């Protein structure tokens, strides 16, 4: 009997010791987990799968579990975006596009050379032989290309020249020849500006092949100081100008006239 009691006490002692070890181990594990870095739970990964003729669905994965759910909110946003885009396209189609107004060439009956120009011509040619005939070379509306600084030229298409006899036969031939550098020759001419100032410009001839490569488009061109003439006289696209020719001691001169807007009828 005493032996059984001693054995029971020994077993109780071992059990208590084992229980104490388990408690200590649990405390140690808990304190270790508290000092370790905390990381938030992973957000389920999301995949978007597009199936032909079916709305887009989202597949969320969390560990080994799969969940398939239709993304109604995203689908509604896509539909709203598409509808708004279609409305904007329809609205823009209904708005008439602004067309560039054609550049007019001024009144059908060209006005004569203004008297103030004639006075300047008399002043320039005082004591010299002034030709009685003033020839209107062209009356045209100015294009942006006529006033672009990079171009620096006033184009005078052959088809719009009103009087080709403003050049002599010798001058006409001279403008078709080339210099030693294979550049087209030009004639330096005095021009009276709309401000009645005077400057020297270059008169040239340009022959350009058309797209078909067969026909040629020919133009007389005023360049050289043309850019400064345009700036000084505040010339703008759409302005209508006249170019007149006259001669002093048989030497060619030009006069540029800016026609008032109220005369373009």
C-alpha cells in the first residue's frame, strides 16, 4: 500500500513538472511572437479574364481557394465611358467645321493708281524721263505663304498677270538665265511701298514642275527685302494689293498699293 502511494506521488510530481514545462514553453512562444515583425494579411490576388461575347469577370485567389465574381462596377464604368465617347463624337459631328474663307482678289474693276503715288513718282523722276504709261501688273489677295518670314517672297502667278508687257523682251529673257553658280538671275528694282517709302527688292522668275512632271507652273517673285516691306506696312493675309510698274529713264520701277477693305466689292 505504501509502495503504491509513493508511485502515485511520483507520477503526480512528473505530471506537474511536465505541465510546468508546457506552460513555460507556451509563454516563451507567445513572447517571441510579440517581438517579431507584424505583417498584414495578404490581399487576394485579382485576375481579369475576358471571354469572347461575355462580360469581364474577376477571379480572386486566396491561398488555394478560387472565387469567381463578375465585376459589375467596372463593367458599368466601361459602358458609361463608351456612351460618353459616342455622345461626344456625335456632338462634334453636328458642329459645323469652320472653313477657311477664300482669299478675294479685290474689286472687279481695279481702282487706278492713287494720286499720292504719282506725286512720289514725279519726285523720284524729277529732271529725268518718266514714262507716261503706268501698268497694273497684278491685283491679288495676300496669302499666308506670301507673308511667311521663312518664305520671304511675294508670288505673282503668270496666270494672274494682267499685263505681261511690263517687262521688255530683254528683261523677260534675262530672268530665264542662270549665273555662274547655276542660280536664276534676278533684277534689282526700286519699289514704292504703301507707306510711300522706297526700298530695293529683287524680281525673279520661278518655274516649278507640277505633280504630273509634265506641266510647269511659272511665277514672278519679289523677294530680297520683301519681308521688311511687308512688316513695315503691316500687311496681313487677306489684304488686297496692287503691283504697278513704271519706268524712269527706261529703268523698271514698281509700286505696291494696299487697297482699303471697303473697296473690296
